[in-house]
């Protein structure tokens, strides 16, 4: 304890439960990560499946719809996240009536992660063997059945892997959002540790983010391995 107090004095002083405490920062990071993962993940799944189903060789081939979905995903992917934060501030304020804090961060985080995830989902789905899809169609399977019993089932392990990669990227985005006042470990690392030249705080905040990423990677790899039937 003496060594800890001497090496990390500012970390100890910051405390656990204050507005800038470690417990608060960890909670805010987890909250921003998983809530925006649910919202952005649902959007990404919808767009990812749409890009495959409405493609020229898809089971619901529709060139205009595919073009619209593709361009929406491409435009949002082209906008750097730090610029997206500022660009959609009026929209964020309209939805949550504020532009700062963890709830405000959910809007840009969701919109920032969904195009990346949509492309990942698209890549996972196009790897499904066309022969399996054709066989399902020949047996009279409905579009709903092909989506959930063929595409989803055959690509489940790949979907888990790309979801893991996306979730890890999202942790990084929460740190970036926190750096401009949205809270979380990113806010602790930059607004407190870096701004006050308290390197021990920056080090511990970074270490906690790395630990989160390792946990996500471990769980994702385990689930992908369990769900793989190849």
C-alpha cells in the first residue's frame, strides 16, 4: 500500500464514487459502450442484411434500395468520428436535449459504429455458400426462413467475430467521446490526467480500457468457437 500511495498518488486521491471517480468513469464507459452497441448494432444488422438481400445477386434483388443503403453506409463511414460528434450536435440536442454527457454521446457513438458494423455483417453474410441458399429456395423456404435459418445460422460464428471487432472499436470511440466531455475513462485520461500532467491517472485509465478490450476479445473468441459448426 505504501508503494501504491507513492507511485499513484493522484489515482488514490481521485477516489471511487465522485463525479470524476473511478467507479463513475467505469460505469459511464460500460454504459456508453453497450447501449450504443445495441442501437448501432441493430442498425448495422438491418443495413448489413439489406446490402446482401437487395444486392444484384441477392434473394430480394432491388438496385435502387441497394444503392440507397450502400450510399448511406459509405457516407457515414467516410466521416471521421471526431467530426461526426460536432456535425450532428443539433440532431443530438433534438433527441436528448443536451450535447454533453453520456446520454448525448450515445447518438454519435451509435451513428459512428453502425456503418462499420454494417460492412462487417455484409462481409460475413456473403461468405455463406450460395448452394445452401439455392437449396433452401428449392425446398420453398420463405425469405424470413432464409434470413434466420440459412444466413444467420451459417454465418453465426463470423457474425460473433465481427461483433467482437466492432465492440472493441466502440470502446475506442467512447474514449474519444470522453476526451471532449462525454464522461468515462477517456474523460479521466485526457481531461484529468493529461490536462493536469498527472501521468499516473492517464496510465491507470488507459490500463482499464486495455483490460476491457482483452475481456471483450476473450469472450468473443470463446463464443465464436462454441457457435462454430464448421
